[in-house]
C-alpha cells in the first residue's frame, strides 16, 4: 500500500482522471439515449429520482475506486480484483470483464448499423461493416492512442447533449415541443430485469463501472496522490450526473416518438435543425468506433496472453464474431445485455465498497 502521501506527476491530474472517467463510461449506448429509455424514462416522473441516485452512485463509487487504485498503485485490473474480490472470485470476475467487453463491441457495431439506417438511409449491414473495419484497424494501434481519442471526445459528447437539452427546454417553454411523455410507466413493466427505479439505477451504475474499473485499475500507479485521485473521480461523477440529467430532460420533453427510434437523442437533435443532426451523428459514430476499438483491443490482448495466438488474428476473429451477434438489433441488445451485466457486476460493486470500508477501518485502528 502506498498510502496518501503526495507523489510526483504532472499537473491537473484530477482533471485528467475526471476526463478518463467520463470517457470510459460515456459510450454510444449512453450518448444515443437508448440506455436511458430503458433505465430511467420508462419510470416517468420517478425516473428523475433514478437519474439523481445514479449520478450520486457514480460519484461515490468513482471515489472508492480511485482511492483503492491510488493507494495500492495498481497497474492492471487483476491487481485491483485481488483486493476487491479475493482470490476465489478473481478469475470469474476477470472473465466477466472480458465477456462484457465483447458485448459492448457487439452493441457498438449494432448501434452503428442503426445510425446508418436511420440517418443516412443506408443498409444497417453496410454501417456495421464499415465500423467493424475501422474498429479492427484502430484496435491494433495500441492502448495509448485509444485512450487519447476517448479523452479528446469526452468534452464533445458532453457539450452536444447539454446544448440539445438547453434548447429543448427553451422551446418547450415557448410551446414549440409536444407535452411531456405521460405513458412511460407502462413501458417500465415490459422489462422484468428492471422492476423499480432504485433497482434500475443501481444496475445501471453497476455495469457502467465495469469498464471504469478496468481503466482506473490500469492507471493507479500513475495517480499523483490519493486526495487528487478522489477529487478527480468526484468531479468525473458530477459531470456524469450533468450528462444524465441533460439526456433525461431531452427525452422526457420530446414525447412518445423517442420510443419509436433506436437512436432517440438523434431524433431530438434533428428537431433542432440539420446542423445539430449532422453534428450529433458524427460525434456519436466516432464514439461508437472508439468504444468498440477499446473493447476489441482489450479483449484480444487478454485472450492473446492466454491462447498464445497473435493479437491481430484474435482482433479479426473477435470483430467478425461481434458483427454477427450485432445483427440482433441495437435496442434489443441494450435492453437485455446491459441489465444482465448490471446484476452480474453487483458482486464487484459490493466488493469495492467492502474493500474500501475494510481499509479505512484498518487505517483507523493502526493510527
């Protein structure tokens, strides 16, 4: 354990960590609004409480995660898993992370197909094929390049939804937009995996923390000090809350039509003009590519170490397999895969909290 002493490092590490947190959590499913329909909008007015709870959980668990990674100077998910889960569950949770990365790749490819079909009028298969090709190329370029792209993209992904939400609020006040969606509660009962808004919020945060867990664990040894790490994670969680609120406001304001599209935030952006539609389409597609490339790279690298096959070969096999699974459909994958992994990831989230409490008690007793 390294403790909380100041460590050398570059300035503004808290800002860098916040950007990493945001860039890791915000993928195409998040930015498209499709996740939001299933986890929050479906509960109508109670979805407001769900958004608030999810945002607070992002702050709390982000701080716990950053604290542990920083104190122990971890450099890989396996190291942090050993602290959080113990030896018995490390292997199972490690494979859980690997499978989740593959499913995320499937969802990004499926989302790109939906984007090409709904916004460009092209075949979904063409969109998936182009995205798969770009993903395969990008996933063989190394982790540093992927992280840099995600960090650069994160502010854009935040700025566009916030702008769309602000303009939607103004137009709603002027009576331009339709009345708020009032039949959302009927939609919630259709997903047995999400029976109530508190459960939905916890499950939502649980699966979103899976990739954040891997990212934080890999950079623990680079954090300046524990206090900076906690501050950066808290800032990132707060920004995620703002992002969630912006998407929630937008989808609630744009009525029942959001349920009839696989990329609902694009519907809202399109109502504000062609420029907004094109900007959101471009940013969303880039987000899909970077998220898919990150998942494909991490998964193929892990498997290459175990199977003794070249990473390039595995990347090609993984991307092709994901493209086949992606044909299931974007909305269906988001509505079923993410809730399932949210439940599977609960032991990791609970273990994270338990490990933090255990260490704080140990530090208190020793001092």
